[in-house]
C-alpha cells in the first residue's frame, strides 16, 4: 500500500529543533554532494515538487537549491535510515552542489586518520 505524503513526513524522527539531516547524493555515481537540514515542510516540498528544499538554520527560511545559483537538485528518490532520523536524498545535480562553487562540499579537506592500521 502506497503511503501518502503526510504519512511519509510523519515517519521521520526530527530533532529537538524540528529538523532532520538530509544527506544529498548523486543518484548515478553515488557521490556524496552535501548535507542540509529539513523540517517537515521542507521535506513535504521536496517530495511534492521534485526539487530539493532545505531549511536554512542561519537565515531561518526555506531555500530551494538552485533558485539563485542555477545549481539545482532534481529529486530521484528519498530514503529514510533505520532509526528514522536521517534522510538520503538521491538527486540529479545540475552544476555545483557546494556554495563555494565546488562540485561537492566534500572536496575541501581530507582528514588524516589518527588510528593506525592494525
């Protein structure tokens, strides 16, 4: 039985601020592009509009990825993790995903592990 949008949104375990982490991944290469935050309304918009919408914690407003930059994210699928507290959003990324202009937000710094191989 297919779930309604409201049933899907209600399954998510939001944090104390009413937000859930949304990991964004390129659907065909599986490259991790970025992490954003969604509240129930941002998730609802993402599921119904086919474009990723986040809640901006710094600006305290919704922002749909690409509206000002042209670097849009078209939704291919959204999955909920086993705990219900993290989303995995598969997208078709147009242009850069990162606000710095990089393709992914994870291009910047490669942290060296502190634990040696055993």
